[in-house]
C-alpha cells in the first residue's frame, strides 16, 4: 500500500539541519514523537494538492508525476490529540424543558471505536502514522430567502420548505469557516489539516446570487445576503401571514405561539453585510442537487422557471390540499420536469404578491458553476477552480480527482441527475471514469494511494435512474452498483457524503473488500455540523479513519439584543433547534458521530 511519509513532505524544506539530525535519531519512534523532534510544528499546516494536467478530465495523473502544494501560514499543529473547538469538548444543548428552549453548553460526544470491519488492536495509538486530514462541509444551503421560486407555503407538508432561521444561513456558514480557521490541526492525531471539501448543496435555489455568496464565504469577501429591493426585506416573514414567524412585529403568528421571540431589527440585520475571512486552507467543491436543479428537484433549463425566478411575483400562500398534492408528487418523483409545479404557479397568479425583480436570482447552468469556481477572484487559498479545471469545461463534466495528501487520493463525483428529482445516480460515462481512476491508482508506480470518494448523495439515496436529457440513451447507475464497485478496490477506505442531513456511518462489506460510508449532517438543520476526517496507518495491518464533528464558532448561548454577525450566527443555531418539525434524530447515534473506524488493509 502507500509509502509512509509525513503529511508535510511537500514543504519539508522548512526544516533545519538540526531537525534533520533529530529525525535520524528518532527514526524508530512513533509519528507524533518524530514530528515533534523534527520541528515540523514550523511547517505550514495547509498543504493541499492538485493533480497535474488531466485532473478532472477523466484521466488520472501519470504515475510518479509531482504534486503541487498549495500552502498557507497556519497555527502550529499541537502534535497530540485535543478536544478544544470540537464536539469532544461540548455540544450545544437546550437549557430549558418547555416551549422555545435556549441553548447552552451541553455534554461532549465521546469518541466511539467501531470494529465492524476489523478488530482494534492494542497499542495502535503509539504506532500510528498520520496520512491525511481534511474537513468536510456539506449541505450549507446558502439561501436567498426572498427568491420567487421557493415553496415556503409547503411548510405544513415538510419542514424543509421553510425554516425560521434560514435568513441567517450566510452568517452561520461564515462562523463555520471561522471555526475551521481556529483549529490547530486534526483532533485525533494532531497532524496538519490538508484541505476542506464540500459535498454539495452549497446553494439552495440554484441561483447565481447564492453561488456568489457561497464562493465568498469559502474564499473570503463581503456578502450582502439580499436580493430584490436593496432597501428592505420582501419575503414571507413580513407578509402578515400567520404561517410564518414575523420577528419584527407583534403579529401572533404560529411560531410566536410556540414561544418564538419578537426581535426588533432582525430582518434588517439578516440582509445586512456579512464579512467572511475565507478559509485558510485549500478547498475543493462537489456539486449537489440544490446546486444543479431549480428547487433542488426539477429538471433545469426551463425558460419559464428562469423568467419566474427573476420576475416580480411571488407565491406566499397556498390551499393546504393543493400543497399536499404538490409535495406528494415531488416526494414520489412524479414531477421531475416541474410540469405540475408550473401549472400550479400559473393557476395561482392572482394570489401572488409583488416583489422587486432581480436578474441575479436566475438559475446558474453547470457551465456557469464551473466558470464561477475557475474565476481567479474566488481562488482564495487555492487551488484555482477548487478541483474543477478547464478540462471539465471542455468535457461538460463536474467530477474530478485530486490529491488530499501524498498518500491519499480524493475522487469527487457528480451524483445529481439532470433528468430531475432530488435523489441521484451516475451516468455510464462517469461510472466508467470512476472505475478507470480506481484501476489506475491500483497500478500506480510505487504502490497505490489510499482513496476517499466524495459525493453529495448517499448510497441509499442513489435510486433515481432517469435519463440525462443531454445524454439520451445513456444508462444511469444507483448506489446498489456503486457499493460493490468501490468494494472491489482494496485502496478505497471511505465514501464521504451528505444529502440526508443526518449523521450516519455505515460499514460496507462486499464480496471483494470493505469500506466505510460516512454521511454527515447538514449545516442548515440542527445540530448544524461539519466533520473532520483523519486517516492513519496503525502499522499492524489496519488503518484507522477518525471522524470528529465540529460546530460553528458562534457561542452556544444567544443574546436577543445582539444582532451582530456573531450574534446572528448564534441565533441561527438556536432557532434551528426550535424550528417546528425539526428532527431530533439528525445528530445520529454515538457510533455515527465522533469515531475511530478500523479497516483491515494491506
């Protein structure tokens, strides 16, 4: 399997002659002792790697080709396990027992060792070598809450149609960036963090404004999360409809009946400028259904939806029976092209309310998604394109491979189905490309790298086999085919994904091999998390994959009088906990949270 090297190999020139002598003296010691003696704490902790020409085009980089580091100055890694800033120390939890509940510091989530696929051997913590560490963001759902295509009026049918806190999604995401920037290495091993990866649903409405906000959150910039009238908010929370929480006025709406507070100035604060420092680590992007499909579920490129999205009318209420019928059609996948939805909008024209038209609300195309990532203005700490390349543009693809570290290859998939519906699949061309990438890695000069596969959809939500309109006749392939394919390759350690908004870790044992599927909760629904993933060789025939959940940097306790950027990020979390219909099971079980996942690998 992989050659065992420091995760900071590419920047090893930063070590001194004295450090080299120290390294020789401790050649037989464990990883942490070696790094401490070698003075590796002075090395930049942000080394991420992009493959050479061919990456993202469907071709693996030639064996032996040098990787290109993208580094940044960072706090020195502690070179030992730590808990600060993670859910290993504390997790937001309710302080009261009834009605609207305020949050405070709750008990930690302990680390669980899972031996489903291999036994954990004693003494491994003294033998292990850290191979890679990265942070996963998933389902940020940065929301333009005033977007005309939103279907908030389906709130009675599904809690995901409208959430009381979603106007604060940008402030919440920036606080998550701040948390990552404050981490001093990887929690389980103390190794430097290599990069951040997103696993889709970066945006909510597939709109250009949201894409711009996402790229600025990740790479740094000033964001005004407002569309339409630049002077004031025009969405459902000022509509006078009791279906929605009206924070600024005395209306006795449904949410205030549950104890939601009145917060004068909330809506003005929600659409005010937010400043993101941007990540201090290289970051890579993966596409989700909300990034590709209007509403996250309807086939793209319908001119009616573009016209409606940018226009001056918005539906804010709907007869409950009609709403139930619409949601049932969406949930069952009976309206993938949005024909029923379009008819409903046309028939409800008289009920619509005027809003200020805005061209920035137009849905973005896959080409525009790629071009925005490739824009040097959004390069941040790199790499330019954040995984996507000019080859992706030329081939009209949104999948690629990249170097997480010297010893670990990342493969980012596009599991959205352009035929419509929120579940996913792969086309034959992408499936064959994935197989070629895995085969090429197994045949790599010097031995294969370990592999982490990244996607938006989980294996269980890849059941949508509708044709891609751009590739008529091409078969689509679901999770029932992807799992055995990944199991064929002993280098595959993990499949990391999102979509379900729930923490879940699944052990897959196939006829030819085994791997872990790591699904992570969203950052829009409570408990609003991201996940640090670390990979270590235990030097006993096993590999450990560590997962550690983190919250944003916003304080657990809120102050209703604090409508600053930080105060709004704290409210974002607390309001999400109290959102009617919120599912308390999204945090998962202890074995789905902070874990050490053991694998038997050669």
